[in-house]
C-alpha cells in the first residue's frame, strides 16, 4: 500500500515560486486557485499594489465544526505570526506572509504552507489523542469531513475509538471499497502492534450516543481503537494523527488505483483475444493462386 504525501504539492510549488524569488527578477502579481481532497479549495494571491505580501487562503467545509475543537488552536500555533485577522472573502482562514521579512527558513515555511489542510484537520485528532494520552479524555465528538464521510471520536481512560462513517455514490467504488475495508481489517491480524480495527455494516454500539442505530448509507463503518501504548510518546501521537486524518484520502486513492489496474487487465485481455481472432481469419481472396502439397501453383476456376 502506498501512503500519500501529507501536503499539497501544487500549493507548495506555487508558494515556493514566490518565497524563493530571485531579487534580480521582477516580482509578479498572481491569483491562483487550487482544489484538494475533501472538497477543499485554496487561493494564492499577490496583489499588484502590494507585491511583497503573499496571501494563502483555504476553504474547508468542516471548518465551523472543528474550529473550536482543535482546528483554530492548531492553526494559530503552527502559523504563529502569519495569521491574517480578516480572511479573504469566500475562505475560512488566510495566511499573510511578508516576502521581504520572512520569520523562518524558506524551506520550512513552504512545507508548513503546503500542509495547511493537514494541520487544520489534524488539530482535531491531535486534541483528542493527546487528551487520552494525558489521562484527561473529553466528551465524544463528531464532525463531517466531507459530504460522504463523518468521523466520530469516543475518548476513554485507556483508549480513543475513532469511527469513520463512509459512503460512496458510484456502484463500482462502493464494491471495491467494501472489499478493500474487509481485507484491510483482515490484514491487521498479522500486525500485532497495530491498533485494533473493525468493519461494520450496521452501526457499532458507540453510535447509540448519537441516536444512530440503523444502517446509514450503502457501505458502513470502520473503527480504530488507539490504546495508551499507541500514544505514550509525542512522535507516536504525531504519526497517528497524520495517518488517521489522511485515511479517507488513502482509501479514495487506492480505489482509483484498483480500478485503473482492472482496466489495464481488461485491455490486455482484449488485445490477446483480438490476436486469436486475427489468426483464425481465412483468406477472403478466392481468385488468388493456390499451391498443392507438392508446391505446384494452380488457379481455381469456378
């Protein structure tokens, strides 16, 4: 399985072109808009009237849900001194970078900006997991990551259970995702140190807290239970946060890869069948010279 990069590469390359600007060249104004997984949108803007100021904005559909539950804290801590008090119209938060007075190394700044979405969504996971690791778990919490995915947190004294309610519109995606999740859970049994996971068609018992007792959607629920030994070190917590907040993208990516593999196999099979059919073709020209078994040529007369 391939793990996706945590940041947005296109966003990183776009801001790098401005941050690593050559003073010998003329600084140009730009207005670039980008899209990302989970219905996220970015805007990178340099005003023609103030070309030394770079504005990077993000629109996150779940921002209002996560803002007061770790999202805003992570944003202000990670981007201290870069937060614009007035986000651009149509966006949730904005970074304001003075290109002539950078407060950190260009490479670190570019990496942090490319991981803007990761840091915002990861703030929710980080707050929940760190609270459990510190022995002071909070109340259950949920938020809608995207229109077809809701994430539930159930913190406890010895573990934090995270449940993904996932659905798909396309029938092929739905079938592939179901097989993938079932195999994902089965493979976990061979990894002794991995967090316990389970796939449910019906809602697991924890969701009674939110009144969910009947099946939702067409796919089901996937749960992870992170125990204290998975969270006993800060670097472990960071790895858990990075993996869990990217899980929906990870699933989507591997579904697309599987479909691509199926299509390539089908095309190869069709090519082989066409070769067999071509070898079975008979000569359609009845007037062409024929040869006998001895090598003599004759023309068939009708």
